[in-house]
C-alpha cells in the first residue's frame, strides 16, 4: 500500500538519536534547548517544545488563560484536538464556517460569531496553506481575544512574506511522522510574547516554578520550587529533540520536494473531469502537508474505495469536528457550517511525502484519472 504520508529518516537522523542515547541526558538536557533554538530560526519566534501536537494546543490555550465561561472560535475542518483541548479546559467551542476555496477559517464567519465571552480565535492552516491572519488579527484585537494558529500542517510556510510562527499570538506545531518534519511524536508552541511563552513553558513542565523573583517563599533553600497553577508533563525528551534538529537541517529539501510534487499534481490533474484541485493564494508560499482534492458528483466514497483497492493510501481530512458524538452530545448539530460540510463531502487527500517517487505519483494520477473518466 502506497501511504498518503510517511517520514523520511536518514543515517544522519539515526546517528543524532544514537548520540543522544549515549549522552548523560535523555530528557531535560541540552538537546532540548538546541532543538528549540533551531526551531525558532524557522518559526521566526521563540519556541517551547512539547510531547505532541495535541499537547501543543492544550498548552497554548492554557497559556492564553482559557477556562470555564470562555468561548473559543475555531474551524470544524480540522483534527478534533483543535477544539477538544479547549473543551478540556472548560471553554465553550464556537464553530465558524470555512472559506469555500481554501477550507481555512473564514474571517467573516468569525466576525459574526464574536460575543462578549470570546476569549480566543484559533485558526488552522489547512493542508499547509496559512489562514487569513491579517483579517483575523483585526477581529481578535477588536474583541480583545488571543489569536492562536494551529500550524500543525504548516511549518515552513509563509504568509505575505512572514513565516508561520509570527502570525498569531501563539502558534502550535506538530511533528507526527506524516507531517513536514518529524520527531516521531512531538510538537511545539511559538510566541513573540515573552509572557505567553513563559506561561507555556511552565504549563508543559508540570507547572513548576523555580525563579526566585516569582516564588512566594524565597528562603526555603536552593532546591525549592513551587506549583502556582496547574500544569502537565508535556516535555519532549532529548532523544526526540535530537531527531528534530537533524530533520530541520533538511526542511528546505523537504519543502522543495513537496512543492515539486504538488506542481506535478496541479499539471497532470488539471483536466480530469469531476475533480477540483487545491488553490494557492498569490501572497502565500505553502509547504503543503496534504494535497487535498475535491471529488465531485457524489463519487468520493467510490473513488476512495477504488484507490485503496488499487494499493493507493488516500485519506479523508477531516470529519467536521461537531459531527463527532462528543459534540453531538453537547448539542451541536449538523448543518452549522455548510461550507465545511460541503468540503468534507468531496475531500480526498492524495499521497504526498518526501520519498514519493515520480513513478509512484504517476500511478496515483493515472489510477485517479481512470476511475473518474470511467
């Protein structure tokens, strides 16, 4: 089965991990600082590493002070964790519809959803294409809300010449194996606001505070620490940070290959009947995590099953979040976001990863073309 996504791990990656295993530090050591610094150069903002992308979202919401009584506006066209981690903190999630072409959060829908209880707006850079952050920034500022970017798909992308990582108050990344780079499991939170970043760092480190300047009791001894707010152990160990730093050295190569593969799909699928291809806005330079097409005419399931039967691992990204029983049981109803639901009904992700060969991609293209032309 040709997968829809997979990691690229080299001997250099393995050597980096092996060196970390042979060192004195398996976790909370120098490889963590190195990875966070390496990541900051790409993100354009200081970073705190965490154990996975879901942990990154939870940490970002906690750093923003999200809690019971707050409303968080987000997109339904995402993995459920974008909403679920806000729900975990006691917030009410308000789903706003997506743009018809990009499947990103629609600023007009967000503006219509603002209430006095709105505390955060969380956009998702769907498939690696950044959301409309300039418009979302204006809305967030007018509502005195924190702007959060779920950039799990988008490390390496830019918006109007600015790197993802600098576009929101808090940005989250995921380094799952199918993403643009991997630490096996892992994630990070980026912010240009030192106070928000420090809150994120404390939350991911079990809530521990050691800085004498903020301790309530300063005369207990050099071993002393306090827990002043709830936190969790979301640390990313040195072993995985070593893999991340090694992967980051090839991020430019990863992007170039994904761009080339996306261009080949654009070229060779352009005239296939009943197929809509993803758009790229002129001021966006995406590093595509997914290549999402839309299969029209009610044939998505047929195409999915026939592609899988042919050994091609297509995927569907995503089920609208409020369709899940978790949110149905909270009173959310189908039909809330018609653009998102129409997109879901047609969406299909084609294989896209660094090691995908032209020959394998040609097989994907010809199989899809044969099915849709039949």
